[in-house]
């Protein structure tokens, strides 16, 4: 891996946009359904205690997607390579939502490189029966319902009417890429669940108590599959507690890092 100028890095020949913030314990941050906004308050708060490395996956943000790079395991292998090439003996891996799924996959495959694992409202497994919808279908549900289910206070949701043209293009690219990688099966890997018990790193689940994309009960079931994992609810937050409650979110993360 080589660090590029202007927020770029190259992994296995694939150039990625990357946000960097702070210094201290290295934290590899895998974004959710949308890329992490550079102005997100939690980045500055957490950056007082950790070095945050937040790449945009191929097809998301300003990271180009190579030809034939179109499955969840293309992403998993990319991040396995990135973990191996980072210049640290161990890292903390944090995944938000869709990125939590990727982080769990990486943690199963690279347990020796992870100091700690933090999963924030992750998707990635199925916990109910065949007829149960564990994860809200964000592609086929009315956008107003997705907004209601995503946020404790829908006023905290992005205002697309106020976005610049460039920001709208990024959001559209993010949604297109998410659909490409996570459409079938929808937002989970049928094989992942049976391997979560292999994760040895101390693991913290953070969950918004108002999340209706994946409910806290889904989160508790997920946490129960990883030995010793802890589960913590964040009040007055939906699927994005790092955005709705950045102070409380960072407080929990920093306490976990310091243990």
C-alpha cells in the first residue's frame, strides 16, 4: 500500500479516496451505506484519541470501481489486503452499518491483526426464520419510511434539497454501489453467522435505540454470536448513532479503546 497525496491510497493496485483524522491508536473505519462526511463531528472528537483511516470503498465516494469488481467478497479481500499492509502490528477495526458487515468478515479472517473490533448497527447476518425480514429493504421501501426508520429524529437526516450537485452525485454513486454489492442476498452472507465464534478480538457493539433498519433485538442476537462481545444502546439515536449522538458515541468508543 502507498499513501497518495490529497487523501488517496493504493491497495493491490486499486486507488481509494481516504479520510484521515487525528493521531494515536490506529482505527480503520469502514463506512456504511453512505461514505463518511469529512465534516462529521464524531471524526474530530474521536481524532483527539485515535488515528482514523477511513477509505471509501470502490464505487463509493470518489473511489473508482475496477471492472469486474462487484461482489461483497471483492470488498472483503480488498480490506484484508489493506489490513495486512497497514504499518501497524495491530489495529482497531470499526464498521458502520454496511461497513460493520465487512468488518465482521475481516475479523473472522484476520483475528491476529485486530486489537479490538467495534461494530455500529451492522448488517451482515440473518437472525430470524426464512419468512422474517431482519433488515429493512431500503431499496424498495418508500424513501420517507427509510428516513423514519433510519433516524431517531428525522430532522437529523441529510437534506438533499440543500446538497450541492457534487454531493448529490456522490450520494447517487453510493446508493448504486451499495445495491451492486448487497442486493442478493440482501445485506447478509448466509455463511458468516457460523464463523462469528472465531472472532477473538474484544468486541463492542454500539446500537441506536431507535434503529428500525436493524433493530436492537437484531443487534443483541448478533452480539451473542461473538464470544465475550458487549452490547451498548445509545439513547436518542437511530441507525447512525455516530451522527445523531456523536459525543455519547465517542465516549463509549474511547472508554473501550482505553481498557
